[in-house]
């Protein structure tokens, strides 16, 4: 026991460092196939070795039998490593595809922000032109009416938008800030009331950035589409820290269409009329990779609520 303990401890360290991350990337079916192959190999070795005690065989036959077992074991182990290598390559290729999709989404987000700036610039020029026309013609009474009916309400709307989006300055992760900013701007432009609460500084999050942006994109897209179906669309976004955990809470107004929470997480289930909704199935598939992330979907007081706790 004393001699074997350091050896077993070394095996454990090697397994945790090299093999455990590799097995986490392997498809479940391939993992079952590899496990079955190892069990069959071990069973055959056990059967053949049991013959040594019951059969009288020559040294030549014994050598051939042992050589056969060794070759079979080497072949089996080689095949397992080849399968693991191919699985790892497939995993890396899939992550590259997801990265390209995320990059494409990020580019669209930048285009949306740029279009918003162009729209604001166009509106600003039109407003200044209108004010100049009233001033040139000395129509000060009409200028006063135009200012209080059109300019002042716009100022209040911009002040509300700025106070909401200014909270995003607490996020220091570029990918996350980009996706949240773009989606919330999209919501504001569609006259959705957006409330943002980010009381803590968010420097890093223990989750793959691509997976995190995909999850946030799906949550916010669904929140926008669901809230637009209501008379008074509202989206509330909270991001903070508690006991070392990063907590996302996204809630939105919605119309209950009779689907249970468990139904919403099924593949190809959607409440959208065109039948092409993203649904929550993709989110659940992404979060399955993380055993330290807790997520919950609930409804309360006319709000559809998504919670994500990342350790």
C-alpha cells in the first residue's frame, strides 16, 4: 500500500491534467464505445490468463498467446487514442465554427451600432435644420411649440436610455458588453422599456466567451420578441456578483401561450408564429458542458424570468 500510493497519486494527476479534459470533449456515444472496448479487452485478457492455470501448454504456445494478448492490447489502445484524437479535432473544428458564428454576430452588432449612430446624426441634422427655419422666419411661438412637443420629449428619452446603458460601463469583457449593448439598443429602438442594473464591476466570467455570448444572444432575442407581443413591453437586465458567483437575471413581459417550462426546453419547440424560433433547447445544450453553472427559467407576475448563476 505504501509503495502503491505515490504511483496511484501520479496516475490521478496525469488523468486530471491530460485525460479528463479530453474525455469531456468526447461525444457520449464514442465514450460508451471506448469504455465497452476497454472492458472487452480486459475480459479477454482475464479469460486467456485463466487458461494458464488449467491448461498444460508449451513455452512456445505460451509465448504466442502472450504475444497475441500484447498485440491485441496495443492495437486496442492505439485505436482508442486514434478515436480520441479524431474526436478532439472534431471538437476543435466545432468550436472554430462557433467562434466564426460569434464573430459574425459581433460584426452584425457593430453594424447595428454604426447604423444607430448614422440615424442619430441624420435626426440631429434634421432637428437643427427645423430650428434654423423657425429662427430665420422669426416664428418664435411656433419654435416654442415645436421645442416642447418634439425636442424636450426626445431629451427625456435619451436621458433614460443613457442612464440605462451607462451601467454597461461596469462590464469589462468586450464580447459580453458588445452583445448586451447591441441587443438592448435594438430593444430601445423598438420602444421597449429597458431597465439595466449592474451594481458590480464585471472583470471576468468563468465561462467560454463564445458560449456566453451565444446564451446571452438567445436570451435577449427571445426577451425582445416576447415583450413586443405585449401592450407595454419591458425588459429588465441584472448582472452582479454574490458570494463569488456571477449572476444574470433577465426578465421580460410576455403572453402565456400555454407552454410549460419543460416543453420550452424541448428541441424545435417555439411559440413564434413562423415556427423558426430559437427556443431554449440550444441554451440547455450549451450549458450541459458546465457542471458549475446553475440556470433556472420561471414566470412570475406576468414576467418571463431567466436566471444564470456562474461559479
